C-alpha cells in the first residue's frame, strides 16, 4: 500500500518476530548481520560495526567489485554483512533466532500496462510522471531539483515551472575537462532552459580540482558500502551547496535503466545489426583496433572499441556493453579463485534469451541499485532527502511491461516514449540533444601520470595478496597512451585502497 521510499523495522511482540522491510526500488538502504544467533541491522554499515561485527574484507567479493565497480546482489565487501535486497522483507524469529527472507513485489508480474498502444503509453507515462512528481513534493521543508538540462530532469522541472519557490541546481564543468572527456556540457542546456522558462537555477561548478584524496575519502566515509562511481563527488558537492536552501531534492535518476537510455543499449542494437551482415567478425576486429582516448569523438570511440572487443563473446556480452569500464582489464587486477563475475553475468544473460528482457532484471537489481545507494548517501550526508519520481513503483511496472521499441526504437533512438510524450512540453534542444554523463571528469584527471601517482598507493596494494601489480601498471600505461580508457578502473583501485585504510587496516 505504500508508495515511496522506506526502510522499516517492526517488532511484533505478539508473534515474537522482527520484520525488516525495504522499499521496492531500493532507494533507502538496509544492512544486516546474522551471526551467533544475533541479528544486527542498520541503515549504515558503520552502525553494524559499532554493534560488534568485526570489519573484515570479503576477499571472495573483490574481483566482482572491480568488474562492476560495486558489490552486486546482496553482497558487500565486508565479510558477514549483507544488504537486504529491494522489494524484500526479512523475518527474524526471536524464539529460535532464525532468519527468513522473502520477496513481496516483482515488477515483471504486473500485467496492467502490457497491451498499451504507443499513443496510449505516451498518455499514461505523462500522467504517471506528473502524479509521481506531485506526490514527492509533499514536504514541510524547501524542495529543489537536480537539473542537468537532460531529458529526465527537464521533464520533472517542466511540472514545476509555476513554482518559483523551487530552486533547480546544475553542475558545470570546465572546458578543458570536457575536451579531454570527449563529452558535451550539461550546464549550457540547463542554463538556456532556465532562461526560457524563467525558473530559479543555481550553478555549482565541479572540476578536476575537486577530485583529491580528501574528497574521495569523504564519499567513502559516508558511503561505507564501497562504490567506485565518479558521480559521487559531484553529488556530494551539489547537495552540500543546495542544502543551504533546499532540504528535499528531486532527481531524474532511474529513467536510463527503465527506458533504455544508455549507450550499452544502443550497442546491443548495433550488435544485432552487425550480426546480419557478411564479415561481421572482421568488422568487429577493426572496431577493436580503434584507440579509445586518441582523436575526436572519444565517447563514440569508447563504445565502438568495446563492441568490437566483446562481439564474439557469448550472450553475457550484453552485460559487458553496459557495465562501466573494460571487463578483461577489471578481471586482471585482482586474481580471484574463480570468475564469479562471469557467473553473475551468465545468470542474468542466459544463452538464447532476449537481451532487452535480461536488462530489465540485471540493471534494476544492480546498476540502478548502485546509483540509488550513492544518491541516498551523498544527499543524506548533507542532511538532504533525495527523491526519485521515475522510481515510483507504478512507473517501474509500466517500463517493464511496454515493448522494447517503445523505449529504444528500431533506429536506435533511446527513451522514445518519454521523448514523444513530452515533445510539446520540452524544447528540441532538450529532446534531441546528445546525452552527457554526470560525474567527475575522470578521463581528464587521469590523463596525467603525475596525478595517478599522487592518488594511487601502489605500496599498499602490493601488500594485499591477489593484486597483480604487473597488470595494474599495464592498465595505467595503456590508459596514458590513449589506447584504452581505464579511468573507471583506476578510480576503483584508488577508492578501494582508501576504503581498505579506513575500515580494514
């Protein structure tokens, strides 16, 4: 019956049972440790460590962390500490100290939106998003939004044009960083939109200078469940600035996962086109030969390089197209006893199954979960509540039910139903623009060998059994030469070393 974000603990003294319940999308965190007949739980791992659980590295999860840049499923990098999965509830029986976990909601089982025409789908998503946004405006403190000038945040802002009290916050990057990143600037679009709509927007500059060990440690301290994502620092900085005026912030997070908005989804479509033409494997080899960091159109180079490299892989290659960074390089930095990352990918992308059906579960349970985790931690670290209208459970059910072509068109247009549903409410420079990623300019930062040497603690990593320093050096040198883009993996190594110092050493 609840529509929203929650972590709930209920002690039923009549039944002598404790219930832990987590919201459907996993916006709010909930961790637990069940050991020696005791259950310790909390919204942060730090509280569980204070409760008496020893901080130990779960070595068996480390390789998966480097592949995915977070710990997938219900795992963490702390031994014996787990997440309660979204849309699940845990029952702890105080009589016999047993734990039982059950799922209470599955978006794939809803049939309400299954037979909508494309026109009906446009009308429905317009209504659902407007209603979901209105519900999330209920607050007794000032409300703001993260406005990037992209489609998702602009849709939310379009419902709020007549509310001058709402402040919209936008990050801006320096030109030198954008050039090295090979991406476009969000800020220019957001600024133009704010001017056209006469809405109240505040610019918050972020740049390569913000990525230092102090800021990385800050995000790790507040996050504790380690995530290597360059978006955490700007999320923290934006929220810190916004907290002076707004205590609730609406975010457009979730739309890319639900409506196939990532380049990896387009690469999957490109893969299907490639498989229909002669000499496809030869073409794939030529794509792999493209340098990722040299020349113009760096973003496209990265995607084409990855497509070429993994084109001949089995069905789990579709997962590789969407994860951040290079799969083989990520596997090489830490030598696990088995390739558990591959097993996870194969479980989500079994042979012969439609990859777009696989994405629904894979991204909902993993990539989205990771993004929500850092959003909640970085906002709450500044005393701000982050709310996500796109992750209203009705919208998740809607997105899971509609056909792929409503989301990713046969010609490769992403989030089609959203663009069509709001084309009369948004200017063309929003609906037809190129997507720009949100995050620190890691490629710009790690283009400097001096900066990498300043941040990376090789001495520490070499003392931990399993790390391959030879492969780490190869990855760094290939990155600096422009042959590969290993910025995400280098950031994951730096993040891990700081987490290890903070919690394990």
